[in-house]
C-alpha cells in the first residue's frame, strides 16, 4: 500500500515517518525511521510503501507549524536519516509522531 502526503499548507513542509520493517530492523525493534521529504505548497507525493496497517509521521513547515502526536516518540536528525527505532541514537531531538491507519492507498493531507 502506498502512503501519500499532500501539502495543503502555505509553506514548504518536511516529513519524517516510521514504518514496520522487520526485514531491515529485526534486531532493532522492527520499525524503521526515515526523514526528511520536502513538499512544496500544493505538492503531493508517495513517501513510502508498507503492508502494515499502521505507520507514524511527523511533519514540520518552514514557519514552525507542525503535525505530530503522542502516539510514538522518535529520535530524528536535522539532516536526512534512515535508521531503526531501537538502534541507539546520535540524533538531534525527539518528536512525537501521529499514527496513520492504512486501508489501501492512503493520503495524509497536511492542512493548517
């Protein structure tokens, strides 16, 4: 299943996500972490694919507006990253991610 994000906000948005990935992260909690994808206003992009019903995301706009939640705390870096949730960290900060329930191809709309 494809997970799309659409930037319905007036500023550029950067997206980080966590997805179930036992093939690559079996020794480190089974969940991979990735960031950052930039979406300009009005842009929509398939950011990742998964066969799991759940995934998580955090997004932040250039003006500081963010979309997150209390569903999962994830260590992220200011630079691009690809890691596993329990691999240990030298990351810059922790963000609260929002859960996505995936039923077929899913689009998350980032609205003000």
